[in-house]
C-alpha cells in the first residue's frame, strides 16, 4: 500500500557548500532508486547542531515528501545509513502533504534562487565548550581566608591579619 | 513542620484538538526542557496524558536530528 511520508535529512555542510542542487539530487536519487515518487524537496534550514555529530557542529536540513510502498523504506534506510554525506535522517508517515509545502519547494526551482553558503565550522576550544564565557575570565587568586591555613612561617601572621580584619568589620557593623 | 511549597504554574495550556505537536517547532519545544535539558513532568507542563506523549515523541525526534540537546 502506498503511503505519503515526510523525511528530514541532515546533510554534511561540505556537500552543500560544493553545490546545493547536487546535494538535493543525492537524496532524491536515493529515494527514487527505491521506487519512491518524490512530491517535493526543499532546504529547511541551516543551523548549529545541539551536539556534535561525526565531528560536525553545523549542518543543513533537507525536508522531503514522497509516496512509496511501506516495505521499500527498509532499502532506503540501508542506503542512508551507508551514505556518509547524510548525517541523520527521520522518516515519518503523514496523512497528506501539508498545505503550502509545494509552493515553498517551488521557490527553489526559480531562476536566480541562491542558497546561502553555510558558514564555516566553528573551532571551539575545549575550555570554551565546557565553561562557555567563563573561559575568557582572568584567573583570580583564591582568597586565603576560605582555605585551610597554610603551613609555614608566614601562616600565623596572615591568619592574625585576617582575624583583625574580621574584628574591624564586626566593629563597623 | 516543613513549609509546603507553592506549585509552579503550568508552562503552557494546550487544546487537545490542536494539530499534533511537530518536532520542527524547536522554539516551542525548548520551553519544555529543564536547565539540564530533561523533559519536564506532566505536572510542570500542564499537559494531559495524550498531549504529554506527543510532546515526548516530538522532543525525542528533534533530539535525534540534532535540533535539541540530550543534556546541557
């Protein structure tokens, strides 16, 4: 039985940067190879990924709708798993093609339609990835008062100074 | 005796007849994550059983595609 399916593909930005139309036909060809009738396919968005996938921090999403017999999906899954240019895919059955989808897809076919070039991968240092903006802050000497007293000749003197400071603060209050 | 905490209000109200929650509406789905990116409980989201199940499914699909984080 023929069903309508919605499929979202996450494509490697390197392929998209080379040529968007080629990247699109790469997916639609694989769909057609498995007997699907592609209704429409369009660029959904280019965005930063929530987590790194195969070393990529950004990726381009392709949204496609197609009609195919259910059992053919197994062959498609195998093809997409094997293709390294497709980072992730998600295929869902839908009742019908959503309204306005054909028009959005047709916009890409118009002469002069330019696909924005994906930005280059951000090289994020480990410190920035873990600590964010905190990584830029200068490292401050930890205050002695919050730590255990340091062993040494000066330790007593400093300890006394800290105590007198505390006493002064207490008097002010 | 321990003070009883006032429950926080639900994040969103939703009509169950609305169209199914879509995994592509990432900005909407992000409201239903805790600061650690866990899915909020039904108590916190204010959703009924069916809506919460749709929400869970949509968030998990978005996570698979790299649109939403698993952890933060």
